[in-house]
């Protein structure tokens, strides 16, 4: 029972998107106002300022995600070695992987895989996929990352042993604000799909409930 989906673009109408952003930003703003009010009334606790800081971080994070979508024509592209991009991001996950009993395994079929891209954006996609895989693996396991030259494309697969995704949810991936997590934003995949689309690539997702998921990116060489 395997599901295959191809999504390169799933942006809703401007109205829906605007409503979503407004909603996501209003929540932390309301909370910030509440705490500010308490502080004005003389109740200053360190706990309050910590919450306020994390609410501000959340607003900043959401806005940063949307900046990627706003000016695609200004994105700079150069030749980057995908191997190097991974070397730059994998250390970020070391502590958390150990803590969650997750092994990150990489398999590159050649030393150098040069691709014309915006390195920071591709790294953002890789980070999003690895984070999601780790968040889906509550009881540990292996996340395998494969990079291969297939025909004239670079094929990057993220194979996890996580919860898998139901057929119903699979259809909704990439919708802005679609999340099944208590503290999720539901923006990671939307932004990732958009970035890969702008690179002329595609994303394919296969998943089996209870067994795991594979997120596959294909990018054209040259
Ligand atoms: P968020 O991580 O904030 O929820 P994303 O856009 O990154 O937002 O992901 C949207 C949803 O897609 C997640 O809430 C989760 O339900 C599902 N998902 C994404 N990647 C995986 C994965 N590797 N395994 C299981 N579910 C996933
Ligand atoms: Mg995510």
C-alpha cells in the first residue's frame, strides 16, 4: 500500500495564504500583548520574558519562511557540490540524533556532485526534510540520505523509518499551514516545494503508514 505523489507547486489563492499568515502571526501577537500588559502592571517575571522571546522568534521564523517566496527572481545561482552542502548541515543534527537514538547515514555515489543552485536554499530544503524525518521517528532508527546521478539528474533521497503519512494527509502536504504537530508551522514543505520548483526540479513522496517515508528530490544537472 504505497502512495506516490508529485508536488512541485501547491500554493493556495492569495486570500487563503493571507488569512493563514494573519492567523499564525496573530496568536503570538495576542500572547505578547498579554504579557506586556502584565509587565506594565508591575508583574515582571523572567518566565514572561522567556515566553515573549519565543513568541517573537516564532513571528520572525514565519516571516523568514515567506521571504523565500517573495523574490524568486533575485535568487543567485552558482555551482555547488551537494556533498559540501550536506557536510555543512549534518553537524547541526548530531546532538539531537544521538538524543533520539537516530542514526543519520549518507550514501554518495561519487565524490563530487556539482549542481547549479542557491546553496542556502537547498540547505534549507535538506534541513526541513531531515527535521521532519527526525520528528516522525519517536522511537529512533535510521535515516538514510542517498545522492545519486541518475540519467541527467541528481537524485537525492531521504529515507526514514518514521510514522509514515496517511493517504489523506499525503494529499495535503505542501499546503501552507498544514501540520499534524502541536507546535508545527506547516510551512517547511511549502517552502521546500517552492525552492525545488524554482530550481527546475521535482519532489516525489512515497510513504507507508507505520513503516516510513521517502522524500525524493530530482534536480537537473547543468
Ligand atoms: P511541520 O513540520 O511544521 O508540521 P512541514 O511542512 O514540515 O510542517 O510538514 C507538514 C506535515 O507533513 C507534518 O506535520 C507531518 O504531518 C508531515 N510530514 C512531513 N514529513 C514527514 C515525514 N518524514 N514523516 C511523517 N510525516 C511527515
Ligand atoms: Mg517541518
